[in-house]
C-alpha cells in the first residue's frame, strides 16, 4: 500500500514537472517578447535590453526555467536593487500589467470559483444520478425515453447560450431572481444564493446529462451481471438486490469521472464566470487573455493542470478504497 | 527414427504480472518452464493440462505468436527464432493454428471464400484453380456444402464455423497444425464429428498435429503421443496407451483419476442391447 | 396432510412446463410440455446440448426467467404450486427452500463484498431477528462444511482471493447455510478444471447424503451426470427426448438421440475408434 502511494506520488511529480516544462515552453519561448510588451510604445532598443536583463530574459532557456521552478518552491526576486520585486513562494509569476504576483491574483479569486464548482458539482451529481437511476428502472418506458431526450438537449446546448437565455428568462422576463450583484454570504445570504444559482444551473446541465447517461448505462449493465441473478436466487427482496448488488458496482465508475470533472471545474469556468460577471479564476483567465497578460495566463494554466493531476490522484486512491479487487491483491 | 518435424528445447516464457510503476521490481510469472518436446511427421502430439498449466502459451511460442524468454524451437531443421522476412512468411504457411472459438477467430465481415483464401493471398501465393474452385474443393474436404462459399461465419453453426477454421488452415497445405482447444467449445455430437474430421484429414494429408486440450477423453481419441503439463512444466511424455494405461507421474495419475466416466458395465450392457435391437430389426425386416 | 401421503409425494413435480418468448419472428418455445418428478432426496440429471432448454427449465423452477419469458404448466414443490405464488411468496421459497448453484462462480459472486457477507445476507433475509454475530457463525460453519480451510479467517475475504474451485465451494456454502430441500446446480463444474470438478461433485454427493436435500444437476456432460444422478431427463430443442432411471438410460436408451449422444462421448477407458455420429449437422 505504501509502495503504491509512493509510486503514485512520484508519478504525479513527474507529470507536474512535464506540465510546467511544456507550459513554460509555450508561453515564454513561442510567444512575443514580454519585455517589448512591458516597455510600451515609446521604447528604445536599449530600454528593452535593460528590461530583458532585469527580468533575466537574456539568460539561457534552462536557466530561466530553473529560476521559474525554484520560484515555485522558494519564491524569487524580479530585477535587482531598488526596483527589485519580491515574489513569495509559491511564485507562479508576476503580472507587470497589474503589478501583482500571479499567485495573489489567483488566490483572491479561487473562493468564487470553488463556490461555483462545488455548487454545480452537487447539483449535477444529484440530478444526473437520480435521473439515470429513474431512467434505468423505467428502461424502454416513457420516462426513460423522455429523460434520454432531455440529456441529448442538455448535452448539445452551449454554455453561453444557456447562460444568456437563463439570465434573460429568470431575471429580466420573469423577475424570479434579483439582478446579480456581488455580496458576501454573511451580508445577504439570499442574494448570495441567487447570484450563484444561475451559474450552478448552467454549469451542471451538461455534466448532469452525461452523468444521467452513464448512470443509466452502468445500472442496466450491472443488472445483467450474474451476481445479481445470484442475489435474486438467494431470495433477497428486490430492494435489497438493488441497493446492495446493483447500485454499488454501478456507481463506482461515476466516482472516477466525478473527481476529474470537479478538479477541472475548480480551475475556473471561463465562459460561465464571464457571462455572470463572477470574479473567479475563469474570469481572470478571460481578462488576462484579452490583455495578453502572459504570466497570469500561464499561472492559471498551471493551476488547472495541477488540479487535474491531483484530482486524478485522489480518484485513484478513492478507487482503491472502494474496489476490493484493487485494494486486496488475490491470495490464492 | 527420422528427424522430428518440430523440436522445442528448454522453452521458457516469463510474463510481467505487476509492478509498472517507477519504483518496485516487476513480478515475473514463469508460464512455461523448461519445456522440451518433439512432434514427428504425421503424428499427433497432445499437450494436456489444466488451466494455467502453460499449454496454450507453449502453443503460441511454437507458432511464434509470442516471443520466447529462452530456449530454442527447430522446425524442419531450421531455427524458428532466427527466421525473418520471407523465411518467417514461409514458416507461417507451414504451421497453422486452429483456435477454440471459431466465431471470434473468423472475420465476421468476410465470406468463407475470402477467409479461406486469405492465407494464400497474404503469402502472395497463387490460388490453385482460382478462388471459387479452390474454396469449393476445400469446403468439400472439411464436410461443408460448397454452395455456401459466399456465406458469412455467422450463418454457420459452431461446428461448421470450426470446419471453416480448419479449411483455412488447410489452404496453405501446412506441415503442422496447432489445434488450441479446437473442439472444447463444441457440443458433444458436433465435437465427435470434428474429431473424426481431424483424424481423416491427417490420414489423407500426412501432416502433424500439436493438439492442445484439457479434456483427456478427447485427447485419448486423437493423440499418438501425449505430453502432460502442470505449472509450466511437462511432467510426463509418452505414447498414448502408455500414458493412459500406465501413467508414471503422480500428477498424471491424479488427472486421470479425476475424469468422470460412464461405468464400463453400463456401456457393455448398452452394446449388448444395441446388438439385440439390431438383430430384432433384421429379423423383423 | 398425513405423513403417508407426504412420503409418496415427490419433492418436485413438474407438469406440462412450457417456457416461451415472443420475438419479432413470432412465438418460440424454448421448453415444451416438460413433465418430470424429483423424489425426496433424489438426484435428477437434466442433460442436453446447447439450446436444449435445460437451463431455462431450472430458471423456470426458480421463477427467475428473463424478462419477456412466458411460463405455463405446473411446478409443485412438496405439494405447493409455485407458478401461482406471488413474487413476495416466491422470494421466501428462493434461497430458503430451493437454492441454486451457477456455472461461473467468479461472476456469480459480487466482487464488492466479502464471501461472508454474501453467505450471511441470504440467511439474514430469510430468518428474522438474527444478529450479525450469529449469522457470521452460520457462515463460518457453512464454509467449514464445504471444506474451506481456515474458514474463520477466509470468511472476511473477497471472491477474487479464492481459486475457481474454492469460489464454487463458497457458492455451495451459501446454499447450505439455508438447509434447502432442493439444490439446483446448473453446470456447476463446467468452468472448472477436471481435478476440481471431481472434488465439487464429491462435495455435492456428500451434502446430499448429510442433509437429504434433493438435487437437480443440469449439465451437457453425460459422464458427469452418470456419476451423480439416479434419474435422468434428456432434452433437445426444448423437447423431452426421454427420461428414466440412470441405469436404464445408459444401458438401454430408447430414443435415437440419446443413443447418438452416448455414441459421441469420447471414453477414457473404452475402445478407440471412429466416434459414431449422426450424419448431418444442423444448418443455421
């Protein structure tokens, strides 16, 4: 078990290192020179060279990458002397456009993205799994076909269309929800909840559709298993057969994709946050792309990659806990 | 005694069973452990054993479907391991395999004609007499209706599909046919027909069989010699009647003792009754 | 009911059993007008090749036919008509009075639960007020009765930690814990190695001797059935070909099909020659 854990952690470290390397290559080697952008319009070649030296951009690639990596763990200093800028660990970079460390910018916005992600995840998990179960129980009947039709719609509507139409319908036309305005939870819980309700719905619908289909397929497949027949042959009641022998095997794979989906969402929901004016990581990314603020874009990318890798790891560990075939080796 | 057609010496095959991480040694499973065997021209060597005995792995090593970890395989005087390109192609023509599940080993989207002529075309050899006539002749030889040459595998019963697999093996006139549990999945009445067919074809063509099976009663009907495998090793080799009549190894004895059997006195009574019935019928007629 | 009639009455009495499916092509019957009796404590073998309807017969007795199957006729267990029972009443019969052992022990056991849990749950759902501790004791005893060594520890193991033969022992232990009147074993040894098969057949015989339970053995293997059954039913394409005491079926088979089957079985200890077969094979 410990060996398994160490193995997984080492593998994760390697993946994260590669992610850092590739991201770094993409943003700092293949993009336009950051020094030119920082310097602005009225800039002399000398000034650019000066900036480059200050930022360490004149050093070889591996040296720059090394500084970046150590910055992640120990922090780093941009420039020298009086102009020096401290960037504390974990230093994901420094945004010269906003004069802020990228880590701080992300950390400020992470709670909003987390709220969006957690709410949406709860919603889609509940909706998806229960609709999938209903669909499986009523296989081939009207309810099943109706739900299957709904999932098709849910999967094919783009997020932004759904977001805009929901906003128009619920806020403007029907007036069921107040106009969104940023308030902390402690001040006005109702308004806070209303603010997040629409993003939750928008984000959860596509995933709920996928989860519905997955649950349905898994349950129907599990009901064909020989051990379900055995359970019935033992004279267990249909409820017990369902609860014990159909649900657990059928829902285990859901855990796997849920971890991945949730981790991906924590890294920011770009479109949804932008449409609803939520100041989360996704909005930060969108804004930075518009302004071409490269250190921020890269920081957000790294965070997203990190979350997915960690999510994957958590899922693996969960799977080990859930499935005895993985947890306990065969001993025959 | 002449040189054997096939001679395998000290075959070893190991598989990695776990440990794909960055740390930790990979655990190895020795599926075939120092196996030596010979197949002579025109004979049937049966390789018997229970599941996990390594018999099917041995068959795959000999067919060169997987690579050996150690040991040597010699076929008609040539080292099989060293064969490449054209020679390997030729080897694949001389050694054919018939698998257990006929449906999964025949392409469901191809007609019998295409399936049966595929080995020749793959080997870039001409089809003697044209594809249609060639297929018809082969189908007749394995007891299939030659008019069905344009049908697909799913249109045949299990026993018939297995006959198609046998026809495909025969197409390239092989010297050795490896039958890997080739009759195990068949119903008993169909199994008997296919066993009879395999025996008849050998009498006609003079090729050899390496017959892999777990069913000792079936093996007894078809084998010239028998090699018994257990846990990757051959525990006993000998002529059929010697192995079945006077087994030397304790494992062979255990295996033979476990085979369910119909009481011989019941069989004897049945034969008596059968004769009496026939006599009555003849007297009546 | 007096004891005298109880003793005369067969344990299982099947009359005119027909199982049919309605498909796009129309009505097809996979079991047709089957009649047979199983004497108290007797062992009945149902033999047939694939498609003979032998497995459907066992599922029909259990009331576990797949969706869309139609069952007519009469199935009496100890004088109780099973076909008219409500699903709830049938649940009380299943597992408790009729238990079943299936072909593939690995896929027939749920990989997510220990074998102990799976043995116990049958017991606890049929007997009310059984504590976990008591049920666990029953499970361990059942495992000991099928000769699983170190049962007190093995009870907490998962199915994948057992070998094929041991898994089938677990399945049999599961049926034993309930002390059923009738055990239906559907190809219980087909997926097993020959040495393991011999052990499982011995075990089934031992259990019959010790508990007096009736046994229905469903198999394609004539040699196996000849060793186990005292009464044999031969089936083909859903039809009853012939039935009778085992010795009569093997010594003096009446139906051509039975004779053909017996001719086709390769013997381990009889003459070697061309296996006699029917001349034509069916075409799909």
